[in-house]
C-alpha cells in the first residue's frame, strides 16, 4: 500500500460523537486525499490537500473537516457523526510529477 | 445523473474468456482516464491509464478511450480467477494533483 497507513482500521461509534481518522504516509508525497466508498457510489472525494496547511473541499465535504500540519499526516474529522457517515474511508496520496494516486487500506466506520 | 456511469455487475465469465468493461461520462473536459482494480476489503490499485483518446495495451489488459462518444473500455484477455475483483474507472481534467471522479465499479467474477 505504498507506505500509507490508516488508523483506526475499524471503528464503531455513536451518533453525535466526534471521530478523527488518521492517514500517515512515508512517501513524502505532496498531495493527500480523503474518499468515502459506499455501495453504488464508487469513491467520492471528501477533502484533499495540496501541501501543509493547504486543503480544499471535494464533492461530499459537508459534515467533515480536515487538517494537515505535517507532510506525512492528514486527519479527517467528523465533528458530530451521523448514521449517513457510515462508510469505508480511504486515504490516497500522489506526487507532483505523477497523476497516479496510491490508496491506503481503508477505515471501516460504523455510526450507530 | 452521475458524471461517470458504470454497470455494477456482477459480470461472471469462465476462466480464459475475455472480460469487457466500460464506462460512460458526461464531462467533456476529462482528459485523463484510469482503471483501478480493487480486491475485497482492500484499497484500489491503478491498472491502466490513458491520456485523451486512443488505445493502450499492457500484457493482458487493453484500455480504449473514445472521447467523441464519451466512452472508455477495459478488456482483459485470458482471464484468470485472480482477476476476480471490482474494477473502477476514474477520470480527471488535469494530471498531477487533480481530483479524480470515479465510476461506481463493476464486480467481476472469473470462474475456474
């Protein structure tokens, strides 16, 4: 998985609680992305980062925030989790000279 | 209507057959076209990419892009049981660092 780890790998949480997912890379790539994957929808971009402290919204950003204080870490926070945020979350990275995005192993989040 | 449409399958074929997958899209600005393979409970991995129109071959895999019809295809020759996976098409307007728009994925099952 190209030097990308995600933590936790599985999480069950209750509606209304805050949740933070972490993506860590050892490749020193500039770009980092958070996607969610749901049946019938493929992968949808939540937020992405083009450098430390530089982030922007994706297609489905409502209810999510991100932070990137170091090149290697990209955090995704659900401020107040809802059942509609039950999903598999993937982090991806890419470099300036390459279009290819490398994906992490995913985090399976269940909001009850 | 989704920007990228892909038949969810499942597509079941006997070992050795040709697997034919396709996606249609609506955004004429897409220039970069990719196919990802995703095994169950894993992150996607890049299989093939094509810039603009044309064909590209890599071993048993052939990718085709027809921009005039807004249609892309992936063919897998001499399919193997190890090709059983979900195949996702993805597209972007630009290259490095650009956001990908994914299709919903087609599940393929190659039977021995």
